């Protein structure tokens, strides 16, 4: 990965991430209530992720890397940077085919989701999404 910078986006810049998602047909839409993080290169935004605050919980969502930048460590750097800036566990609903990747980042399967997250997870599964519930730092947060 060369010359990629990961940073939290100012709330006022949220529309830039939505344009990025829209340009690639990615699922999801950022709101100003989310923590929005981006990976940038000279060409602009090449990756994005959102951290949703749901009650007392953090849910990593909307992780998307522009196709030309995949398999170059951008997702690893983006997710790692987002998570290291959090002071509480980070949950994520990951697509099953990405389980090994998330395990390599330190995420673990989470069989006991908080109620609000469980309801959201169940709704996504009813939509036919092949997802798994994972969490980073569930057992060792301050």
C-alpha cells in the first residue's frame, strides 16, 4: 500500500462519502451522526467505513474499498485505524466470505449481541444477507 492516508472525516464532509458509495453502487449511506472514516490517495477517497453509535454500542458498517485499490492492504489499514481510536468494543456484521480477514484483524465471533444489535442483525439476515456477528475487544475494554 503506497501513499494512503486514513483519517476521520469532518461531519460537514459526510456528503463526500455518500458520493463515493454511490459512484460504486455500494450499500449504505453515511449520516452526520456516524463516525465516518476514509482512506485517501492522490486520486481522492479510495475507501470508507462508518462507525454507528447504537445505544451504548459501536457498529462498524459500510466498509468499502474502490475496486482498483482492493488486495493492497487498504481495508486492513482503514479498519485497524478506525478500531484503534475507539475506547469500547466494536461490533460488525461481516459477510461470511470475509470471516478469515476479520479474524486476522482480531475480531472474534460474537454469539451474544446486545438487544438492539441483535434486532438489526436478525433484520439483515431476513433480507437474505449471509452475515456473521463479530466483535473486537469485547472481553478487554475499559
